[in-house]
C-alpha cells in the first residue's frame, strides 16, 4: 500500500471507494529518477481513491505522493458537500 494511503488512514480518513486499472498510455512518458537514469513508461496504472477526511490531513498525503518515485503524475481534488 502506498505511504500516502497509510497517512490518510492515520489522519482519521475513511475510504469510500478504491478503483485500480492498467491501460496503455496515449503517449510515452519519459522521466528521470533521482539517480539520473531515464525510464520510459508505456502503460499507466490508474488508481482512484475516494475518501473522507479533514482538510488538514490532505497536505501530508500530497507531500508523500510527490516524493514517491513510482508515481509519475497525480491529481488531488477537494469536493465540498453542501448541506441543506
């Protein structure tokens, strides 16, 4: 499990839905790692995790996703629910 997901649970978050899918990318992504080696990615693993948490818990999760070497790109979206 990704460290970011563990941080989410430690911060009082709750999973609602987890979705995982492997598909070929529309174009190759070339990325250098910290050692300067070049990697070419042909397939992408799309991982969507829907969760409920406090707003303060999101910052450590985003920091962990940025630092993880296996994650090429990520997107975090905050949805506020309106109450009537």
